[in-house]
């Protein structure tokens, strides 16, 4: 009887972990998009840069240089705002693409979102390290 109580506790703990993981996945736009792509058999490979146009890569590289060169929050905040706006627009596009069942469009936009989320994270980290 003790064994079955332990099994029930273990099973409940595993289910709680699954629920938390699911909540975190749907709560984060990038995680959600990656998950939906995976469900549709269109997983995004981290190393697949071929679906990203060169102009975006150049823009991200230039933005990264600006971030690294910034020495104050006053310089970083406008960069963060611009980045957040790009992320919002991409999220809208991803949502619309999934709704229209345009999976390849969603895939491309999700790849772009990955780049923008990385630069956003870098900006936030740099702002946080200054406080």
C-alpha cells in the first residue's frame, strides 16, 4: 500500500512538471512557435540560416555592435524598444501565418524571431549588469 502511495505521488509530481512545462511553452511566443512548427513536422534547425535573408543578418550584426558599444542605459533603452517592436511585429506575423496555415511563412518568421529574441536578451543582460 505504501508503494502505491509513492507511485501516486511520483505520478502527480511528473504531471505537475508537464503542466508547468506546457504553461511555459505557451507563455513564451518563441517557444510556442517552435512547438507548433514541430507539431506540424516543420521543425526549425538552429543551424539553418539559409531561410534568413542577408539583410536581416546584417541588421542584427549592426545592432549587436551598437549594443556592445553602448555604455549607458540611455543608449540601450531605444535599442531595446526598437527590438521589442520588431518582436511584436514578428509575433503578429507568426500568429497570422499559423492561422492561415502558411507553415513555411511561420517557419521563416520564427527563425527571424530567434535572432531578435537573442539580441533582446543581450540588451536586457547589459542593462541589468549596469544596475
